C-alpha cells in the first residue's frame, strides 16, 4: 500500500525485453517498452522506451522518455526527454526537448507550439502536419 509503486501501478502496458513488434502500435495511457519495435507508434499518452529497447519508428505521442535507442521521426505534444542512457537519431518536433547528461541526439529539432483552433495557416510550418524540410527555422543539434 505504502512505498514504491509497482510496475502495474505505473504503467498500463509493458513490452518486455525479447519482444518484437513489426507494424503499427497504438495505445492509450502509459506504455513501458523494453523490446524492439519497427514501424509506427501512436498515442496521446506516455511512451517510455526502456534501456534495452531498440525502436525504428515514426512516433507520435503526448510524451516520450528515451532510455534506449530510437531511430526515426518523433512528434510530441508536450515533451521528449533523452535520459542518461538514451540515444535518438532522427528529427524531433516538440514543445520541450530535454537531453540529460550522457544522452545522445543526432538530428533536427523543431520547437512546436500548441495549435490554436481556427487559425490554420498553410504558410506556417509550425501548424498542422509536419515533415522536416531543413529550412532556416530548423536548427541542427548534436550532443555526445
């Protein structure tokens, strides 16, 4: 009852080391992934990519925490955190990008702003769907 939370209390789902998924993965709530995924991942919730995970995917999520390895495009509503053991190689669009000491990021980063209703502007790439275009508004960032 009291003390540290168990995995079942913290996560809605868990994919263990040795598990592989090829294709589209969607879920709600919080998923802790410690296996391998190739394809796409979609959620409005939280995706935790564990230290033993390898992900080659396009990711759209509310929040992503990276402890393992990710290769692909990551779009997040609130934040992406690359933890001490985390590696991200790909482009990121999020309101907040956090790279902890020891974490690695190779790619392009675009600061996303919350979309305002009824103000869609086709000339403004910060709204709607996003594809990295390496324009002057995108900054290259590499940390080691």
